[in-house]
């Protein structure tokens, strides 16, 4: 697939979307922005709620003519099932239908490590967790990401619409707790990974883990590297500070037992 140039970025006002608005244009992309709230500094951004059938016309118009979609919109923490259903399940279905109808050939879907959150975290000497590990969502949020991956597979098999589903770890400027020393995806590496996902040839439906080249990484990045992703950052440079402030992972702590961390025991609730 030739490098996509016009990319619809959903969730453009969110944390990750804001980071990508600053980083992806360096790769030559013209970003078309969409969010359910106004995007600061972007008066031409489309305001639409992907889960609302009344906004389907605006969504179709936003998708029309785009080379690809980077789908970052949705609830990114736990919420009631009804709220997850509207934002993360109905919303992603509406997006895929609009993309299919408008002839868009590729979507990069922000999945999450929480799709496999109840998977035991590897200890020292254990093999890395493969992409093919059975999905074990830790929340309704994680469950919605399993749905998104399955929807992506269906649209590839039935309609030839390609997707790279990125099981994002912790994409923040720097890691702030011991779990993030394994799951951190630096903003710069996120842009590198999304660029690879937008431009790699023949992806069909490919699932990858999204993290930097962390010394303490838990999951296998080989499918991401096969797209051309070359992570450059490592959370280890923050390890001394993080461990001094927050301690290290503790095998006796239930919050540290599984990939999803505290989402398996006391998930952070969506505040909006």
C-alpha cells in the first residue's frame, strides 16, 4: 500500500490524539480531525459522536476521500456497559460501515493490552506474551477492544478492508509506575508504529502490541516489527526514579499479577 497522505484522525481532542496531531505531520500526513468535542486550535475539525446514529452523515463526510483512518476515539478506561456499548462498540461499527461505504482501504484501530488483561504477567525467564495468546479482557473496556479486533477481521474477510489493530500499552510522555516500565509506549514510538501500520504492504488484519523497546517488555513485538516498526525508546532510563518513588513490581500484590494491572482488581473509571 502506498503511503497514506490524508488520514482521518478520530479522537483528535483526546490525550493520544493530541500527541499524534503534533507528531504525525512530520511523516507527511495531512490530518483530518474528528472528535465529539471541539478540537482546540482546529476550527475545521469535525464534531461528531460516533455512537450517535444522528451523526452518521457527518461521519460519512469526514471519511469521504481519506486514504486511511487512525481510530483513537472512544472511552479509554472502564465505564458502565451501556456507555461502552455506545462509544466503543456501536461507534467502531459505525466507523467501519462509513469506511466501507466510502471505499477507504485501511484503518489503524487503537486496541488495548486490556483485551488480554487477565493474562498472567511474565516473570523473569518466561517467554514473551504472543499476539496469539487467548484474549482475556479485564473490563467492559477490554471487552470492547476484543469486539473491535473481531469486527476488523470480519471487514477484512468480507469486504477487503485492511486493519492493523494496535494493542496499546501505556502511551504517556514518561512512565510513572512500575508496570509502565514494561508497557510504556513513548509518543515518538507511537507515531513510528502508527506510520508503519499506515504504510506496510498487505496487512490484511494484523494484530500487534504497542510498546517501546523496553528492557522489561512483557509482550512479543515481532508482528509490529514485521510492519517496519523500529522502536527507539526504552522505559529503563526512568526505572531508577520510578522504583525510588513507587517501588518495584511485587508478586504478592494482586494489582501486579496480570498484564492488565489494577484494571483486573479496581479499574479506573471513565470520568466524563
